[in-house]
C-alpha cells in the first residue's frame, strides 16, 4: 500500500460534524484571489465517517453528491473516491468559474490532476437570478449567513436558472489511465467539493460564473433601487433666489453674557454606592474642574494648560492637606500613583517639590540641568563667605560635604533646599526656595517648612 493510502492515525481525527455550524467549523480555509474569481482551499486532513452517513451536511451539499452519483454508473468507483476523500488524499482545491481542480494521491507516488467542469450561467441568466433574489430580502440574508434555503433554489428555477447541478452539467477529467466517468480521483474531488459547499454556498455561485464580492455589490445596488422605488417621494423644497439668500440682513445684537460668579460653585455631593468610585475622590475631581472652569471664564487663560499627566496628578495630590494623612488622602495617593505608574513614595516626594515651587519645583526635583555661568558660579563663594563649608557642585546642585543637605538651582533661578540622611542619596524637598543661596540654606537649617508640606508625616506611611 502506498504511503499516501496508509491507514488513518491511531489517535484518530475528530468525527466530522453533520450539522450546519459545526460543518462550517471543519471546512478548509480559503485563499481568495485578487479578482474574486479564484479561491483555493487548503487540503482537508484524514477523518472518519460512519457507515451510511451522508458525506455532506447541508441539503445543497447533498444535492451536489446526488448529481455526482447520478453521473456515475459504477458504485465501486464512487466508494473508492469516498475513501480517498476520507483518507485526506485530495490536495488543495482551486475553484474558478466553471472549473474545480485538485491533485489527488492515488496508488502511485505521483498524484493525478483531477478536474471537474461545470456549466456557467450567461449574463441574462444572472440578471434574472439577481433580480429574483433582490426582490426577496430573506434570500440575501440567508446568503450572508452562508445558507441556501430551498426557497432560493425555487426562486432561481422560476427565473429560468438551475442553481444545483444535474448530471448533464458536470464534465469530469483526470490524468489517470482510468476512463471511468468519473474515475475515483474525480469522485474524491467531488466529495471534498461537497464539504466546500456545506461551508459556503457562494462556492457554488463562483462555479456558476461570478464571485462573492461582485454578487453582493450587485444585490446591494438592486436593494437600494427597490427601496428608492418603494419610498414615497419627498416634498419639493421651496426655491430661494441667490440674491435673496445672500442679501444683507439686520441681525439683533447678542444678549449680554451673564455675570461671572465671584467664586466657583460647589459641585453636587456624590453618594457612596456599592462598587462605585470613592465619592470623596469624585468630589475632589469635580471641585478641581469647577475651579479650573471659573479661572478660564474670568481670565481667559487655562491655569493648567500644558501640564503633563504626571504634573497634573502631583498638583491634585498637593491640593489635599496631608496633616495626619487621612484615609481619603491615602486613597487619593494610591489611585494617582497607580494611574501614573509611580509609587506612593514617588508621589509624596513630588508633592513636596510642587509645594516648593509648583511646576518649577517639580522640575528641580526631577530634571538636572547645566546652568550658565552667573548665579551658580557666585553661589559657592557666597556660601564660603557666610562661614559654610565648601559645597560639592554637580550640574545645578551643590551638596554639603556631610552629604545631608543640598541646594538645587531651578530654571526660575531660585535655590531649592533638599535634605537626606547622610550617605543615603534619598533627597527630599524641605524648605521654601529663595533667589539667594545663603538665605535658602539658612531656611533649610532652621527647618522652615514649605506651607502645607507633609511636615512630620513620613512619606513612607503613604501606602
């Protein structure tokens, strides 16, 4: 026995489904040609079919098999062809108008080229069929669902077109030496073609001469024409002379704008609902939006324009008092940190910098830069003249030799004070900024905290 005809694997393929949706799932995948008139289907692997089981699941697929069986007078060849189809010996199948072609592996190493020709419809037949289908919207809906109801076949016959083939519509040929009509190789091809029809009746329509896209476009045009004919005519619009349309008219002045309230209003309170967002967090966001809208209305400027998502999150957190770190503030810190991909400690440090100098203070925390000659160069002699030890410079930063104090020159040319445990490199903004480095350092040593700063709250408690 040829390797191509070896028994099916011991593990066994899944049984072939016998109902519509399941049959479509088992259908081979298709590659559609660029012109919509050539579809190539992958080979179907070997499978098991029960004794007496119909090869096709749909009624139109079985009608195709009936046409094949009526074409042949040799049941043995048909039975052998079904075995070839079950054993997966039919290679990829190509369908074009009027023709189905595939290579089929037989008893020899070299496969045979099996071909089945099918009579196509002339243009008048297609026009009659499309008009009949478009007149009944259910037919188009069935085709889009990959179904072919009996009523569609009857409608086609009433239009003088026979969709499903009869024996005289089929013309088989094969490169094998068997002169049977059909031979077992063409029979195998026909059985596998029945599976393609099960999955998609547009394959049958392609065999008859037209591709799916062309047919759907033609049916859509006809449906639109039917709808236009059935729709009552719209009343004619009164015409207006161009001179009248563009003539100058007196327009009354716009009413005066309402007075701007002196203060932003309070948003409504939000109820605490199970599974909903934190109502206090929603209240904070709504209050912030109201204040922003009021500022835009009174000044014409958006105070938050240009802020990044991170800067806006820091600003929102900095607006909350942190004395005692209430549960609401902790929850706000957690949500803002999660939304920006940062930790709560990162956020607490950034809040302290924002309270030093808003966006400029945050930039001093996160963005080292190289200041030009001038204020930075004069800072070290000024600190030395005030009796402080020699600070170590790096970019815009001056660090105390003990490693616990630091001054950072912001791009607003103010000095920002920072503090860290000696050797820890864990710098936190501490004092209000000052244009004079000596005053900034003295405020840092005196513990002059930034207004509304975390104060005694350890930022590591923000969890």
